[in-house]
């Protein structure tokens, strides 16, 4: 049964962030967690961004995952307009290969926290898993799907290990 309201909002500043943030959506899909994806720029559409962030709770959203590059103000701006957990994903690229985005997101002032993931696709995937862990605190179905997801990861590594094991004799 599909959920009628998104539990997670995936927000990005530009459509150039879509290849990275699509990794977030894939993991949420795998875990059966409803989500919505939006593009809103902290600098180009600040009023839209504020309205979007202020409306997250009324839309049923429980966690926001926000990707941004370069100055990477978007996660902090979203966090300033909601009390929902916000997870920031720094985009790679630019002159500093995403370090500028990482530093921007991780250096939030006291009182407006943003959980910060690693740069790029790995961070986007981990953001989805962290959002699932937050939701799992009060949702046993998500908790069980998350446990199954983790068990599948373990099994995949064990199978890869077995495929490599061989004994070499002199």
C-alpha cells in the first residue's frame, strides 16, 4: 500500500544535482519510504525556498534531505524555517571539488543544526539511510525494512568474499 503523503522531502538547489540526489530516492524507494523531490534555490528563489521549508510539516514530511553545492546555503536555509531534522548532502564539483559545500553545510551556527553527510553520491545514499533510521524510531515497519536492507548488504559482501576465496598451493 503506497503512502499518500511524502515522509521525506529531497530538496536540491539545481537540476544539476539530480544525478546525485537520485541516489537518495533509490534507497528510499528500496526501503519503501514515500518521498517528494523538489528544486528550490536559496539564492535564486529565496521566497519559494522559505515557503517550501515552512510547509514541510503540513505536507506530512518528517525528514528533509537537502543537497547543495558551492556556497551550499540551501540546507541551512531549509533548517532555519523548520524544526524537522534536516540532512545536508554536499555536492561534488566546483573549484574545490565539493569541499566548499562540505564546509558550508557542516559549519552551521548553534541552534540551527544540519546533519552533514559526505560529498556526493555516497553521502546521498547515507542521507536516505539516516532518514530511514530517524523514521524507524517510531515505525516498526521501516525498522524491519532497514534491518533487511542491512542484512542484504552483509550477505552481498559475504558472497563476494566467498567468490574470491581460493587456496593457492605451491
